[in-house]
């Protein structure tokens, strides 16, 4: 009651109704403590990530007010300011999207989804960008049954994974989009030949605003994989990071073949 969420009710191991009640309350406290910790960390991260573009924008506008002498210089300042505003809005939009996923307000749009078609369309979409960066983008597709899912959300999750893979794969490398069936699950995975993600960070990369050490020098705000995780949860799927066959990173979504039906 005083707000110390580290405290738990005692369980004496008898297994009676009081033990079961204490166990339920303790599990609830575990979840509340975890969520409160996430709120604190997200609040800190939002403040930090918003401060940078807003500080740059203010400094740029101040310099332009004092020193810009031509219309061209003013246009350049406005253009840069708009880019930083877009960056800020993209971050806010991503946070809202994750919240929407976690509230499960999108299940009404579920329908039949063929992962083969989804993967092929994504490869076609990203192939020009991959060629521009000197990266081979390929599809490795095995027959899988259709799943019950939101097509737009799954496309968004796959796009985030491919975009990440292209971002971290060096020139001459390979990115593969994989569709496979394993242990009653339909797998949708993206593999790359980049530097990979250290084992110690593989769980943390799905937290909002978390950025692995290898990602700190690249553009981004640490929300892409958080959105992927939220989309996976909405579909009753799991998402995991492992090492790719060629030593890079492999991120796989595993969907139940029966899918998650709306209530």
C-alpha cells in the first residue's frame, strides 16, 4: 500500500486456498512491478529522444532568424526543421501504434493470410533498395497453410525486419526472407549476414527505445522491433532472435497454424 512493489505475500507451501490466493496476488504484483518499470524507462527514453530533435530544431530556427539573408537560406532552414519534426512525429506515431497493438483493438481486421504471398510482395518492394546498397535480397519459401491474421500488420512487421536487416548488412551481403513450417507453427523469418546481435541483448532488443550497441551509430529510435513484438503478441505468435546460418542475425515470427480468432 505504501508503493513498494518489491514486497510479496508469504507462501507456506501447503497448497491450500490461501496459498493459491497469495500466489495469484504475487503474480499480479510481478506484472505490475514489470509494467511500472517499463513506464519509467519509456518515459525517460521518450524525453531523451524528443529532446535531441527539438533542441536541434530550436537552434536551427534561432540561427536562421539571426543570420539567414536570402529566401534560399530560409527554405533550407525550414526544410531541415520539417525533417526533424517528421522524425519526432514518426516516433510518437510508433509509440501510439504499439499501444494500439497491446490494447488488441485490431483483431476485427483479421482474415486469411498467405505468408508466401506476403513474403514475395515484401521482397519485390525492397529489392530496389537492396540493389542500391549492393545486397542480395532473396526469398526461401516452403509450403505452409494460410493463417488467420491482419495482413497490414504482418506486412508492417516484415517490412521492419527487412529494413533492419538491410540497414546492418554490409555491401556484398545477403538478406533472406524465409517462410517455413515447423512443429505445428508457420514461420516467417528474416536472416542476414550482418554483425548479428549478442546473446545478452537478444531479449532486450524488443523493448521500446532499446538500441543494441551495434545500432547506436545508425539512424533510428529503437521502436521498430518493439512494434514487431506487439504485432506478434496480438497474433498469438512468438518472436525470437537467433544466429543466422551464415553467422548474422535471424529474427523469426512463429504463428500458430490455427491463428488467433477474434472474440
